[in-house]
């Protein structure tokens, strides 16, 4: 599966990042890890440090909270594996940006570039829409946008995996 796209969904601490890292290692390709998180508080800093500690030291790491399409376009190659962790943090960064045009521009750019990318692409995202509808307007918009994003990406991926309790459930494609 050298030229392919995989979407890995799951809840918080479901094992999705660990699975994505394992698939990246199994690709036997040089890995570029694209992190979308930003450090806003001590708890998020601890989460990021845990991810850093668990990643192989030889992986190239790029941090890009907003312009994901541009980074993917620049880095994707037949002989590379790009691992993006995570799309829902990227989506949050877009939704909270003070310039409201950033959301539409970057969202559209990502969806436009995704089908053109060569190489092995692994996308990690939180599945947030399996519970009650949130009360706040921003929270509802976030869940709506995440749900739409996941559906659009899933159509473009050869493999879609839902991770629950560390166990991968293949929704599209095989193991």
C-alpha cells in the first residue's frame, strides 16, 4: 500500500495515534509527521510531549496548525509516508481563527489537494459525533464540520479505520 490514503478515526485515547504510527513504520518509507496541535495550556503541553516521546527519533516532524494543504503539497512524494495528527485539532484551529476567511480557504484547499497527493498518506482524527448534540453554537458547528470533513475524506481514502479501546475496526479497505 505504497500509494494510498488511510483515515483513522477514534475517540480520545482510543489508540488511533498509536495505530497510525504503527502503519507508518510498516510502510518502510521515510516518515514525515505533521502535527497540527498548538500548546495552549499545561495539559495540552503534556499530551504533545507524550506524543513526541513515543515517535521514532528519525522521523521528520513538521508543526502546522493552519496551512495543512500547503505542507502536504510540498512534502508528499511517492517514496514518503506523511502522517497527519490530527485533523480535528486542525479544524479547531481554523474555526477559532480570528480571520473567518481562513476556515473556508484552508478547508477547501485541503479537500482539493488530498486526491492529488502521491505516496502513503495517513490521517488521524477524533470521532466526535457518537454522542449527544452539544449545547453551544460553536460546539455544534465543530461537530457538524468534523462530521462533514470525515465523510468527504473517507470517500477519498482507500482505507478507513475506527479505533475503539486500542482495537482497529476496518470500515473501508482491509488490514
